[in-house]
C-alpha cells in the first residue's frame, strides 16, 4: 500500500454533492458547451464532460472560465489527461477503470477521483489508493440497485456512483439503495432543435428530474445528511441551486 493510502472515503472531499450527474458524450464540442451552460442552471449535482468529446479539455476550460460550477472530466485514461483536466479546472475526474497511477495523481493534485469498479476488491483497492468515490460500471449488467445495496452492507463508507444504462425513472431506487450519485446521459437532453438554447436545455433537464422523482428524493437525502452533519461537522452533501432558472425540485 502506498504512502498515499488511507482507510475509507468519508474523510475525503466528494467528487460532487449527492444527486444526478449529467454525462456529456457527443461528437460536437459546441453541443457540449450548450448543454453544460444549461445544466448549470438546474439541480444536477455534476456535469461530466467525457474525453471522447472532441477538444474535451477546452470545453471543460471554457465552462469553468464562464463560472459553470461542478464540471468534471470523464473517460480519463492517461496521466496526461489527468494533468490537462486538472489544469483546465475540472472539479472531479472519472475513469472507466482502476489505475493506481491515475488515482494517485488525482490525490497529488487534490482533484477528487472516481475510478470505475465492478467488484468489492476493486472498490476497496480504489478507496485505499485515495479515490473520493467509485463508479460502479456497468451497473445494469451486474444487478442494478440490488447490487448497490448489497455492496454497501460490508462497505458502508464507500461512495458509489452508478453508471451504465441507467434511466431517470430508475434513479430514485438507486438513491434509496444508498448510491451517492447516478450518471445519466441523453435522457436529460432536449430535442435536437433546442440543444443550443440554454433555457430549453435547463427547462427540459429540470422537468425530467422533477418528473422522475429525483428532485424530491435528493431533497429528502440532503435534509437527512444536513441533520447528520449538524451533529458531526459541516460537509457539502447535496447539489446547490444556481442561476436564475434553477427550481426546487436516461441513460448513459
């Protein structure tokens, strides 16, 4: 075990607040920018720009420069990508696998890492390396929310973010099972004609979150977590509403 290792994740800054994370996987950098700007005005917990987007690092840098909060990088597979994303201002870094070198570089750069895992051994290994959370992927192929609940019984300190063919209506069940975050892709996107209208992106995504029950479930979790941290000390545990279009309140 390296000198950077530690036991558990609860002493580390989480990659995002608890909630739904929008995954931007598109071949158009401009579409990614428009979606990111619109999503910033919703109750989404995070915005993940995958490295498969052309000029993904520039997209992240542009969104961060515009003041868009909680923007992270996804599908990060090399040390060069970690360094570039951190330099661009990424709030978190997600990878599809556990690579000790990648996780440790994130720890060194103080950027929360969320490596991909499938087994209890991989979860514990990632936690020991310093991961702030783990991405259970592809969750739909390994038992869905039942697997999340089962894994958290012996590993209650693991922050599990689920990804892989998860629909918005399924998300509340994952949160009920104890998931920290749920990655959702195109089901948050408006029709193609509205993709470049920030207000249309905002409204479509927020309405989808509300209709699925995610907004109510996440609000209830935030209230419970807040009560706990009032006793144990402050910690940011839920998504914040930002921007004039924010309101209270799929697949990737």
